[in-house]
C-alpha cells in the first residue's frame, strides 16, 4: 500500500514540474508568490499552504488534468437508487475519476 502511494505522488509531481517547465510565466508567478508570502530563505511548512492560493490552484489543476488513479472501487453499504438504477447493498461500484474530472 505504501508503494502505491509514493508512486502516484511522484508521478503527479513529475507532471507538475513538466507543466511548469513548459510554462515559465506560471512558474515565475508561483516563485513570486512564494517570495512574497514566505520570503527568499524560508522553507514552506504545511501551515503556510492556505496563504499560497496560486500554488494551490496549480496543484489542483495538475490533479485534475493528470489523475494518477483513474478507477477506484467502492461498495454500497445499503440499497440505493442511482440514475434510475437499483443498487443492492454490498454491490461493488467502480468510479471512473477521469469522467468526473
């Protein structure tokens, strides 16, 4: 389980870096935001993330464009109706995240 999580994270980071290399204006804007909010010699901490709005937007856009796990599985806990279809309890459901994004 740990291996899966690290691989998907590294893939997403690679996509983000590749996109930023191809879009230097966006990379410059992120660097300017970091310099303005954090300063030149500071390390970004998790508590600082809410202040970095543009960086958050770029990360969210990367996740939207490059879904690392396109299909996830769930199981219905109770009988329900979805889109006019009756779904019984304990039925496995496969969700396509690419379609949602």
